C-alpha cells in the first residue's frame, strides 16, 4: 500500500480502488520523463506491487528512457485503455533505477502482458535480460477518472 497518499489523490477513486485497478489492468503504462530537448513519452509494461506501493517496469540499459531517468529521476505516468469506457489512473513519481536481476520481473511482465514466455519476443527479451534496467516508481500523487456510468 502506498503510504499515506490520501491527501495526494484527486478523482473519484479511493486508494484501494486505485490499487485494485493497477493490479488488474494489463494496459501498458505510458511514462513521461524529461528528455534532452523535449519530454519523452514511452509505453512500457508494468507491475504494481501493493506490498511496497511501487510500480515497476523495465527498459534496455541504453534506451533513451533510461538515459533520461539517469539525469532526471522523476516521471509522470498514465495507465488507461484506448477504448471506452474511459477510466484510468495518472500520477507522478520519483524513480530509482536498478541494474541486474531483471529476469524475474521480465518474466512476470511477459506472463501478465503476453500470457507466457513461449513466444519469439519473450525468448528474445529473456536473452538480453542482463542488459535490462528495472525502473521503480514511487508514486507521489494519483489522479483518477471513470466515465463508465455516462458511457453506458
């Protein structure tokens, strides 16, 4: 559970509803970070861990995302589908980067987003797991919206 974030939540959902949504949704997360000339926006698979309140994702060690986070370890994120009913979670967070040991998280992400690790993409990703960097996001604020009722 994310510390005492109740004062940092804006929108119709409670913290428990946010955590439930983050645990259940398999929509990729959009992450925005400071870039060299312009902000950088990327879509990445994510995993939310309610035990420590962290959102985790992975990117290659030489990616622009990692390069940007090394310089500016903060981000904004959006986790929402592209189809109705429109609902989701946005937020801001501080970032810690971790090298090594990405295989477990990468496997978890592939099981969640691809349904397993048997595909050619999964095997390619696992083959370069040593080159992946784990991104741990500690949310400092959440904003939610849910237009389900008005879109029925």
